[in-house]
């Protein structure tokens, strides 16, 4: 999928391969409301096309973070980068932006200060990842990994993601990072989640890691319903939009793994 957004987050260009009829999404804002429009376009909510289209709201959100980081690097006062008008759309979207939380309260009082600088991305072995080339200065890149292991009548999912921002000094900083492990009993339509563990890594606000404890609410969920259940149970200030995005991508990966014939010994 290739998409272009204007400075307001409106989808101005959109294409996918294999080709799909996506014109109805042009003019839509790449925000939470886009997910409903996507569901009207795709035939199957766990399809791969649905999964990549669901990344459009992520792109809209990350572009805002890129502008914040660029302004911060340029030495602009926090109040000029994060004010009440600009943050209104984020209020109650997650724990970090809870209406009665410390961040929103400080923004309204005019006392907001930027959180600590994000941690540099550690040197790591990237074998197994696609070579995407160097990350240009000022860009943000989300890397996502979802590994699915099939057992006898069960599935284990090990997943993670990281949002990396390329600073002008060449340092790559980790803005958001979660790791996720899910155990699933069954391999068909009635397969259900029996265990969920969300481990926070690099996150912007002190309150962000606390939502990891809430993923227990997903135990007992049919894997086919994980996306909607996540929205119902972990939407708003009880969750993290980025962790929820990772959870929402899991059903497609599980469906693909279960459908693939196991290699014979």
C-alpha cells in the first residue's frame, strides 16, 4: 500500500497491490474514524488488505509525533508545540492523554513540559528484517514483527513493534515500543485467547506502561473477535493506541498461519 496525507491528515492518494477499489477512502482523515470506513471497503476484517489499511491512522498519528520531535530539536517552547487546541483530538484517546491525566491537565494550565528525550535505539541484530535502507533525518519508521508458532491444537504469538525517529544528529530514538505474547487455545474459528502478556519498553509518559496490566481483559476472547474486543476493553484512557494497533494486527497473522499447511517432517 502507498498513501499520501496532507498536513491535516487527509488521505489524498491511495493505492494497493493487488489493485483494490479504495477511492471511497480518499478525502477521509487518517484518524480513528477511518477504521469504520475501512470496514465498509474490505470483505473480511482479518484480511491482509484490512491490516495494511488500518496502518493509515497510525501514519497520521506518527506524523504528528515527527513534527513534535522536530520542533523540540529546534528549541521551540513546549507550549508552542503542544497546546489545548492541538491536543483536543487526542484527549481520552489513551492513558497518556487521559482527560484528567497529568499531561492534559498541564497543557490546559499552560505548564506542560516535554517528557524526557526518547531513548536511543540499541544496536541490534536486524537479521530476518527487510532491508529498508537508511532512515532519512526527520522521518519516523514503525517496524512490526509478529511470529506465530503452531502447536497441537494451540497457537503462540510473539509480537513487538518500535517507532523510531531519526534525529538531525544521526541518532535513532525509540518513541514507542511494546512486546506482546499471546497464547491461543484451538486453531479454528472458536480459538480463544488463554494468556496475554504486554511488556512496555520505550514509551513517552510515565503512565503509559501501566496499561499493560489491562490486557488480561482479553482472556477468553475468540481470536477472530480480538480486534473489536480490544477496542471495547482497551479503548480510550484504559489503553495505549499503539499497543492496541499491535493487538489488532494479530488475528490476520494467526489466520494466515493456521491456514498454511504444516511442513511434513
